[in-house]
């Protein structure tokens, strides 16, 4: 573990997809007029002939990506999570997921930290929606090291994929030796008192919380789940059985996302007392990142407090 | 007449193939006890002309990489596509009996994962057209020479995604994309006219052509039931320097008198008596007023 800051994942996205395209002529980019935010502009600069501007028209953007995939191209879709998943859901479902086409959908600005935009742009149910679709791979990397590998991995895996790309980075938690594999969860902190399961950049804040908790004598086991679909059932069962009490923590609604996937897994394979923490079935609002993380209780300090509350309330 | 061995059918042979397709369509819907009729029957002559004379395809090699692509964006007319594909030799005509049945390749709406030769799944209106724009754009990106065709309904043009796609198709000057608009003047229910039975067309007069022109497309109008005239139009637009929209004027339910221009026949199953009348009118059964040449 290092204490360096991660590059913003959107920058990682722009750079890494451009690098992959250097050696892979199948890679193209379709953009919904947000390339300067999602950092698909990096790709436009590097591969202008393979950058397709679809304008402010997300449904057709997904349809075009699907059509391109049928002739052997691998389109990346550059837009915000809210527009990719909510506005363009029908073409995602009918033209991408059902035909199992290799379209790689980037959910930009996913989660709470969407740059002072407010509830229209804050997408908290993207993971719930996307993981419910057959054929769809859903990944949420924690830092730039993992995001880089995840981008390569979803190119190498045939079929549709959805990746959460946060606007900012947080701490870098993986070093260069880290190996990301689709469908594999990773223990990022060994502990014995309870199990925290997290995903995406939120894992960096959960690790911060676990240090605060350690100072209070609470030894948390932390499992990072970068692939929400397919979910790593074995790792989840192991992590749950290690402590006998699980709290899922996600920058996402508590309904049907990571928490849902963990609950489905444990209910079937190893019933374990669980609590769910994340966006508590509400819409968001605009505000500075730090204020949002405090109010919606996703900062390291707030997560530590939430965990303590659950431990105290536990019968 | 054995359709499968015809190399390049003439107009009379095409008309006979279209008649046989209509017979197959009506029988399949009656057999399945469900499906659509009005839209398939308005599209039948054009699909016959396209699959026998326009599209560069290999029915015995449906995934041939250099084939022209065809997207039936008005996916609810699937049975017409299946009937024409069967007659063209993609699969046995007898397979039409499985239309809409469990495990069938002939799904209610075309499924590219089920039936080779379906270039884009369709059914949610407007999406097939959008996919066709992507195929044409992708073809240019990979340097492929084939042409992409899409058939879009006039009611389907209510969908916003159609105009999203029309915008970028023009912007990227997709001269490898030809859209046939099945302008049959009815949609499933539409807007009320003088009475409950009288429905206002989705677009009247030149409105449909005007819209596509306004989006910068090369627009040609023609008759979607006059096969000779339709072929002339399709051949005339092959070298256009941008995306082409062929506004084909058609009659919903064409070929069966009691279905023509009656909006309820968008999706309705004929009774045994109605089926007899339809097959008689289509020349498949002998009758006092049968107009066809039978077999």
C-alpha cells in the first residue's frame, strides 16, 4: 500500500483507451458531447479518425456503438453514467446487452462526486440497473492502477461491459504488482472483528475508515469488489465467515447494487448478519465533494462512525 | 414455380414471389394465433424487390462479411422478412410454421442472436435504424464497401432516436446508407380523426419527405407496391453522395381487401372464415372472385 494520490479515473480512461487503440485498430470512441469532461478528448487528439461525435443524443450514440460492434469494432462510449444508463437504457438493453455486443460503456461521473451538478446528474442506481442485465460485465475500479488494468480486461473480454469512472481520483491503494482479474475480489485489509465490503473509489475511504476504527480497537476486514458482475461469491463467503458480520459500503444506492449482490450471495451460500450503507434511498444534490461525502456519510470519518453505530446497535 | 432456383427474377416473377410471401405471412399469423399483419403486408413487395434484386447477399452464407446489411427497423413486421428470407433460400419455408413458437429462430421481433441473416435485432422502434447508422459508420471506419439498408415505418418516425440518427448520418455523409420509409399512413392507434375508426396518418401530404429533407438527406418518393417502379427508384439512388431516404407510399394490409387501411389489422389474428377469404383473394384458394393465378 502506498500513500500516493491516484490520477483521476477519467484521465486514466482517456489515456489508457488511447494507448490500447495504438495497438488495436478495433478500438473506436463515440462521444455524447462530453469528451472534454469525460476526457475522451485525449482519445480524439490521439486517434481523431476513430473518434465519432454523436452530439447531445445519447440513445443514438448507443445504437451507433452497437452497429459498429457488429462489424468487428470495439466502441467505447463516453458520457456520464446518468445518460448512459438512464437516458439510453433502451438501446443499452436491446442493442447492446441482448445481442451481447462488445460495446464498452463508460459511466462517467458515477456516484456522488459529480462536480457540483446536482440530482439530475448524480447516478446512484447504475450498478443495480446494469448488473440486472444478462451478458453485462460491471466493474468499478478503486484507483488508477486498477482502472488501467480493468480497461485492458474489458477489451479482452468479448461482450458488453459497464465501468464506473469517477470524476476524481482518491488515494492510490494498489501498487504496480497488483493484478486485476474480472470477477475477482481482493482483500485489502486483514481484520477479525467485522467485514467491510466495498467497491470502486469508495474502497479508498473505507480503508481510511478502517484505520480510524483500528484506533478505537476495532479490527476491520476489508474486501474490495471491483467486479460487481460477475460477483466473486467465494471471496465474499470467505470474508463473511471470517468475522460473522458484514457491512457493505458503496457510493451507490443501498438498493440492488453491491449490497444487493453481496446479500444475494450470502443468503444463498452462507447466511450472515448484514447491514447496508451507501446512498440511503434518496436523491442527491449539488455541493463540494467534501461536503457531499460528509452529508451522505461516505467520508472515511463518517463511514467509521456508521460502522460504530451498527456495531453498538447489533444485538 | 420453384423460387429458390431463380437467378434474377423479372417483374412478373417478383410479383408472384410477393404473392407467395403474402400467403405465407397470413398463414403464419393464423397458425401462430398472434402477430402483426398490416405492416408486414405493406412491406412485402419492397422486401421481395430488395432481397431478390437489390441486396448483395448470399442466402447460403448469411454471415458473409461483405454482404449488404439489411435492418428491418419496424421489427414488428418480422413475419414479412421471414417469409421473404425463406422464399429466398435462407431457411425452409416450412420453418415459418414455427413463427413465435417456443425455441423458434423466428422470434416475434427479429433477434440477431437467433437467426443468421438478421443484422441488427429490432422491435423497440427507432433502435434498428440507429444501429444501421452505426453499421454504415463502422463500415466506413473499417473500409468496407457494402451498403447498409434499413426499412423504417412512418409511425416509427415518431421516435426521437430516428432524428438523432438522421442528424449524425448526414453529418458523417453516410453515402453507404439507404433508408426505405414504409409510408403506409397508419400506426397502431394514432390520432383520432372524424370518428373512432378514422385515424389521422402519422404524417400527411409531404410532411414525411419534408422532415427527412430538412435533415439534409437525399429524398426520393415512390410507390412501394409497384415493384418495377420501386426497383427503378432503388437503382437510381445507389450513387447518391449522402444518406438516402426513399419515401415509399404503401397501403397498410395491402393485398387483403378487408385489412387494407383498417388500423385494427396492425395486429389481429384472422378467423377461419377471414383466413379463407384472404387466401382466396391472394390466389391461393379457388374462388368466384379470385384474382391470382393459383398454383
